[in-house]
C-alpha cells in the first residue's frame, strides 16, 4: 500500500513567507497526480514535505497508512526526480543508477538485477556503459528516472523533470512518461507549472494558488467545470475569455447579456439561478476561445469586435479581437461557416459579430469569484 495522505499541512519559512496554508490531499496507489500552479504557489514545498526534506509546522503526512512526520526521508520509501538530473558525470549510467542501491548495502547480484530492470523500463539498456556526461539531456533525464525507480519506491515525486529539455524532447518524454505511468504501481506526484503537461499526464490535477489547493479533480472536470475564476483562467491554453456581463430577467426566462450580445439560458438553468436570486447580478462570463462563434458584423444579438491580429498555427488560427468589453481570443479550425467566409480576409481591422451559446457559458459571481 503506497497511498499518500496529507492532512491540513501548514508551513511558514523563516522570514515569514507562508508557503502552505492548510493543504489536504490524497494520492492513491497507482495514481498519477499533477500538482499544478503558478510560480511560488507552494508546489515544491509540498513535495519536500512529502519527501521529509521539509518539516511542516502542523498537519500530518501519511505514507502507506503510516504517520511519517518523524520518519527520516530515507525511510519513507520515497524517490525524487528533480529538474536537474543530479548525475555524477564521470560515472557510467549503470554506476549512477546503482549508486543509491550500493549505499543501502545491496549485494552485487541484487544491484545488477535492479539496475537492469529499471533500465528496461526506461529503455536505456544500451546506454548503461556510457558516461553520464556524454549523454544528451533527454537520456540523462531517463537515467535519473531509472535511478529513482531502481529503489522500487512506493511513492515517486517528480519536480518539473522535463523543464530543462527542449520542446521536441519534452513532448517525446511526456509520451514515455505516459507509457511508464501504466506500468508503475507507485503513487506519483508530478509538479509542473505547465498546464498542458499536467492535463496530459495526470489522472487527477490539484491546482494550487497561494499555498492552498483551489480545485482538485480529473483534467476534464477542471476544464469543463472550473469552480472559480482562478481555475477558469489557469486551465486551458489559450486561456478562457473572462468578461464582465449581466443576467437579465424577462418573465421566467433569464438572459446572459454581454454588451449587445445576449443568449437565453433555458428554463432549467434559469430556474436554478432565479432560486439563487441571481438576476440583475453583475457576473463574469467565461467563454472558451474555441466556443466563440464569429458572424458578420451587425448580426443581431452579437458583440462587435475588431481583429487586432491573427496567429496562423497550421491546424488552427487564433484571432485576437478587441471589443468594447475587453479583449477576446477566438480559435478557428476551419474558415467554412466562419462569418459567412468573413474570416477569409484576416487583415487587422476586420470586424466580426461575436456570438455564443448559453450552454457554453461559464458564469461566475463578480463578488465571490465562484461559479454560479
Ligand atoms: P516554482 O514553480 O517557482 O518552483 P513553487 O510553486 O514550487 O514555485 P515553492 O518553491 O514551494 O513554490 O515556494 C513557495 C513560497 O515559499 C515562495 O514564496 C518562495 O519564495 C518561498 N520559499 C521557498 N523556499 C523557501 C526557503 N527555503 N526560505 C524562504 N522562503 C522560501
């Protein structure tokens, strides 16, 4: 059993920086949790608390059901992989992987078997004889992971392990991690500030801000139902459009009013919001860039927006628009049906009528920042 359980962890560094403000978290055996958040939100500190490299001021850390607050890092069954590979460059890959095993006093046969097993897992058998300093960044990172896995950890903690690799290698290594993940039985916590990486790898994501977890759930849950404006703006690339809007009542119907654009919410949703007393409320409307519809300018019930510039990315085009209510980004995958062919001329200054479906709208209270 290798479950990690954290209960109400607080940590303030000397000098008064509060890095963790009451974090509770559970990672099951065989589960891969992406710990995501902006720089300085406390991700590394949390990882170090699990590893035992940092002592929490209060709160409990359990590994495999055992309270480990007072257990030495080396006795926690935890392996760490950092963004710097931490290899001894003059030693062979084999010797690097064997190093922590020797320190534990394993026999030559046991070391040999463990090194080969994790080398097979990371597909680096042919690199074992080479000096670490001669290997590429991606190869070094694989050796460093093999070294972590050779100790057969029940908990694997990774802190931005791919951030020193170039874009291409990062994508390759991400695929390898995905296939490795299926074969690992450990509970894995993977720290990253890259939301694409967190979404691609994580069975679940815990999104942190300012030392607390803002939302936790599957990547799809965080994308489709962000519980507040912070998560809405953080998950998704390009980020969700967030604009000031209003809810207006007409009889039993409720309309989202975004400047000159409006969309009826539908009776069920309207009833729910009416019960909460939402109409008349100033809201923040969240619309994913791929959910905006671009119609010819002047189309009824649309928001007039002007094209500032277009980014052609091959498979999609991102249109950066300016409206009286603020900036917007629209993702367009095909120009058919886009403003009746209006997107054909993507010169800055082109005008569009921006439309949206109420079903695609994420509504947040302006006051509390929470999802309505
Ligand atoms: P990044 O993504 O930039 O690595 P992070 O989310 O991992 O950031 P932490 O490294 O955990 O964040 O830092 C959380 C807060 O604690 C930051 O404000 C940081 O400046 C502070 N901090 C981290 N380590 C120490 C330390 N040893 N002493 C004092 N303050 C620290």
